[in-house]
């Protein structure tokens, strides 16, 4: 299993992200990803690509409601050329808050839209100079000829999916599935992957051809209880100020419905301490990686054979503003795992 890093784009400067990217490449991480929520994805990724040479990079996840397939496709082709073929393109539908409240775009027909969106991105990645792309869908249509050649090694397209219906779409049209955070290895193995295998088989696709990525919140500290407290706060932050039904769904699915109910009530009211107390130990044990370096190294092994690559979302506090230093334990993990 390979290891990657997921940057949220908050709490750090571009310069700090570039430094971490360079350290990550030297330490053995195989990919770097930028969320598209608090920053743009392409600008930080381009800066990281210019400062590295082998590590793969990509948005995790590009919001399909914020970009047309043509604009996303052209940006992807350009970035793949600029980075020397290192793009891993993750796309998804975002959520209603991001789409309707933040950018005033109706969040509708998500399953059809993402099926067509991924299909078009894969077509753009394979449409050479001199060829023409024509597509007529229910949401998207395209009649277009490229002016930049995508090359003969198409970039892979991963679709964000955990809800069963979107998992079905991803398993049938995407190169891989981009799972989110707060998913235990057991839930991925016993629930999500069988759903994907069934959906793939329905269109005569070999499930073994699907790539798998997932995200894990990680907090590393010599003080294990402090690390677990940090992980609890990170889970709380998923409920406010930007709520996402994905996290509520995954917590309920994995047996933590009472905690989800508490966080839905407490976090919007600003009651962090009560929210932290509402998260049971078992939730941290299963849905995050938190503890000493040795404990975190052991937790990583649970994802072996379940995903091809685990993306680590670092929530270890930056002491005295030392953002780069907060990633030092992750570099140690990558070097010794």
C-alpha cells in the first residue's frame, strides 16, 4: 500500500505546502493531493509539481459543479503535461452548502451529472490532436476538438463515492474510487468494496481494474491521549462550520449514530467540549489514526490489501506556528513503513 498526503489548503501558506511536498517526496510518499474547498486546487498543485519530480499529484476532489467538463479537462491536460504525466485526477459532486450557498449553483441530478462528467474527462484524456470529441448526454454535451495533445498515457480519473448510488456510478465509469475520511478499513472491505464489485460486474467490468484511494485523519504525538483529543476535534470540525451529509452517513453506517446526533446538535452551537466528549473511544480507534508514532504505524497496516493508497490528512497541531514541523512525524512514518 502506498501513502499520500491530502492538504486542505487552510492553516498553511503555499510556501509551507511546497516545503512539505518536497519533504514528502524525499520521504517516500507517492502522491500529494489538494482539496478544492478552501483554496483552488490547480494553483497549489502546480507550485508543488514545479518543486518536485517524481511524486504524483492531483485534486481530491475537483468540484464538478464548479467547472464545466471542458474547462476541467483542459486544465487536467495542461497540468499533466506540465508535471510530466504525474496527474491523478479526482472529481466529485461536492455538497449542497458548497454548491448552492457558496457558489449559487443548483445541486441537482448528481448521479447522471457525475456519470457523464467522468465519461467526458476520460474522453478528453484520450482525444488526440486532429481528432474530434462528440458527446450528447442528459446533462452534458460536447462537440469539441483539442488544440493541445493529451499524450499517449491518459491520466486516471477517480470519482468520489461512498453513498451506494454514487459508488455504483464510480465502479462502472471511473478508473478508480476516491473514498473520503472517517471510513474504517473494515467498512471499506466489507461494505463499500462489495458494492463496487457488484456494480462493476453489472457492466461486465472486472472489479480488479478499479483503483482504490481513501483518506484517514491522522494525529501523531508522544502523548497518545493528546493525539486522540486532536483527532476528536478534527472529527467535530466535519460538522461545523461546513456541514457535509457524507460524514453523518458514514458515522451512522459504522455504528456511531449517537455521536453523529450529538455533533449535529452541539457543533453548530459552538459547544466543542461537549462535542469532543460525545465521541467514544471506539470511534477514534476505527475512524482515525491517532496516537504515538508506533501506534499510528500499526494502525496503517489495517488498510493493507484494502486500498491501493491511503491519503493522510494531518491534524497534528503546529506548535508555535511551525506548520512544516507538524508533518515531521508523517515523514518518519513514510520512511519506516
